[in-house]
C-alpha cells in the first residue's frame, strides 16, 4: 500500500465554498432604488417588496426587534401556563413528602 506525501501549507487562507452569514449581511436595496427602466406597472410592486424586506429583516442579519418581542411574550405565556399546572401536582408532591418522612423515621 503506497502512501502519498503530505502537502505543504502555502500560507494562504483556505477558500470557503460558502460564505458565513455573519460575514456578509444581507443587502437591502434603498427605497428609491430604480433606474427608471422598469415598466410603470412594476414600480409599485417593487416599492412594496422593498418595504416588506425592510420590515422583515435587519441590515446586520439578526431577527427584527418586533419578532424578538413576540418570542419573549410567547415564552412568558408558556412560563405562566406551566406554573398554572402546579396545583395539579400538589397531591402527588404531598404524597412523595409523606413517603420521604416515613423513610426518615424508619432509619
């Protein structure tokens, strides 16, 4: 079985096949972008598309603030729902506590 010689490093950084999202933020066209070559029917559609892109994305690539607020509110609601289940488990918890006390007394 023949072994192949190891390749020496050239000192150049390796080329990546894909670009990391943190390195290249999404490009959002300005609201007044357009060279005037479009048909008049497409101009309003392009304007609404551009406004929608600006609402749903941020220049730094993170989620919009309104979406983060929705997630926080959903997590608060979920926390409240889980805490509302505590009274249902009270009987089981008291039974377990009685078992632990019985075990301690037997020792």
